[in-house]
C-alpha cells in the first residue's frame, strides 16, 4: 500500500509527468525485500496484494511508465527512521 500511496501522491503533484519519456521507468527503493520481489515479479500469493498490484500497474500503464524495484539495506535507507516514526532521527 505504501507504494500505491506514494505513486498517487507523486501523480497528484505532477512528479510522474516530469519523468523523461525516453526513459519511462519509475525506480522504487525499499528496505522490504518482499515489496521488491512482488513489484518486480508483478504478482503475489496474496489476493489482496495482487489487487493492490493491479491498481499500481494500471496507474503506471495509463502514464506509459514501468516500475523497477531495488532493495536498499535498512542501514542505508535515509527514510528508515521516519518510517519507524522517529522524526528526530530522520531530521
């Protein structure tokens, strides 16, 4: 869901329209290996996760974009503290 919400937010702020059309790939970085695997494979064993994936891929297809996900270790993830509610550590 975090990827879907992030995608919707990026779209609402016009950030997806700013991507170059000659390189229509959206790179997602995550410290969650499960998220990376599901995004890259385009499927999951979970029906609910597949429903979210369908919405993500539909939104991307409407903009003629592709997604690629890469794993970032938590210790290298600049947003890790924020994702855990530690705003002071993030700042």
